């Protein structure tokens, strides 16, 4: 075969490979978008505040040793298929609701409010900020790789929060960063963090702990979350933004309808 023929074939192969690569990248990128199946018609999302409660969490013994959220697997699995939320995250949110019901009975927080925050903050522990290194919740409930936000160094649109934890949680000894599936800054985690997986350590990178820490923050600041005033006050304590409240509300309302958030 002549050198010219080889060059033509080589160029053709290169074009084919480039096309295959582009198609693969497009398919891969679309996998990060929450596009519902065209065969499924999603219901309109009500704008009630607070959003309606989602499926009732079955009672389990949250004081039992070990990771009590595992006892909710039978309940979470079918909900995961309907809502698109990872089952580990649903178990964590349900477990946190039950613990909050016991610890702060006047709070009346529901798991889909926690899920609404989890959706906005990290897509339930799956968004790490990098398309090429997407996070997931492992079998022990930890986000891998760890979800760590940008440095809170006073850049436009961000607060300036000098390091408060010696880089223990966020790996940054100069500035604090939001961490974990529920995006706690270290100073807030110090106040609200709780152990929910039974290992004796409150870790914001672990989904059970993070969900309970979020419930603690919301209940402490909101009061009765079954009221419009209490629910709104709680969400604003998490993030003082009207747009944030609407995003959390809409996600929570979608989960109450057993459908994915949009």
C-alpha cells in the first residue's frame, strides 16, 4: 500500500474516532442532566409552603446500635426508582426525620425537605463540581470523592470565612469551604453536626450524619416546620436566598409526588 493511501485511510480513521469520541462525550454529559424519560409525564409541582409531605417513613428503632438507616432499605428502594434519588440518600433522609421526631418533636420536619436541600446542594451526593470525577455514595454512606466547595475567600458573591478547623474537614488551612452531601461549612458543622450512622463520629462527608446535621440546623432555627413561617425561616437559615428557598420547595414538592426533581 502506498504512503498516500495509508495517509488517506489514517485520516478517515481519525475522523471516525473523533466522531465516536464526540458522541460518547455528549452521551456522557447528558447522563449528568436530570432528564426524565419521555414516556413518563411528570405532574405539575405545587408551590405550597411548606411543601406537602412525601411517603411516610416506617417506624424503626433509631436508638438501636449500628447504622439504623439500613433498616429502611425496603422502604427506600422503590422510592429511589420513582424519584431518582439514590437509595442511600433516601434512607439517610428518612432516618434523620425519625431521629428529629424523637429529639425535637415540635419541629415536624419531613424527609423530603431534607431531600430538597440535598438535591440543591449536591444532587444527593453525586455532584462534586467536576464532570470527569463525579461523586457517588459508597456502601458506607460516604461521598467518593469527597464533595468540597470553593474557598470562601470573599470573592464576588461569596462570604469571607477564614479557616476554622485547621483544614480537618475541607483540607484548606487558609479558608473554610462547604463540605459533604449537604454542604456544611466547618463552623456550622461544629454546632449542628451529629452522628447518625452509629460509628461515634459526626462526619459531614457521611450521608446519614450530614442529613441529621441538616435536620438539627433546620429544627433549631425554624421551630415548627409544618407552618409556612417555620419552614421558610428554617430554609433561610440554611441559605438566605429566595431563589434557594424556591428550588428546595420545588424539589421537595416533586418528591412528595413520587417523581424526580427538575
